[in-house]
């Protein structure tokens, strides 16, 4: 069986392009960074701190988002397969208070808000 089908060639070319793009982003290439910002808004601010990965098979790849709106913080579920909960209540969007327990997949996360002096 030959692996030289049009689909295989297309997938291989996409993989090569993705590797070139990631290498350019790591090298801090301005054009690659601009392309990334257009594709995923907000990444230029803090791409290393923006994403948290959980080693949880019940968590979706893009499960939920923590968003600051004014002085409030919100948990927004990103239409994940298993949903998100705050303090045991399933939610698609919830305002967070210090001490709230966020459940993503089978993982519990404690939300704490502290003033830094």
C-alpha cells in the first residue's frame, strides 16, 4: 500500500508548514507572531501563561477559559464535552469568588484571589 496519495502529500505539507511556523514563533519572528495573533487573539500578551494543560482524560483540549472583566473573574466553559462546574454546580459561565472550587474533567482547582503588596 503506497503512502503517496494526494491526501498524504497534503498532510505532510501541512506538518512541514506547521513546523516552520512554530520554529519562526520560537525565534520571535514578527511576521509569525502577527499571524498567530490574527489566528488566536490575545496570544501576544502572554502565550506561555495563557494556556494550562491538565493531565486529565476527561478534560477537553480547549475546555474552559478564565476571563477578567473589570474587577471580576469569570469561568467560561468552551462547549467542552464533559462540562465545567463551580462549587459542584455545572455551568457554562460563572462569576468566581475566592475559595470557589472549579471542576474540569475529574480535576478540582481552587480559585484564590490575593492582593499583592
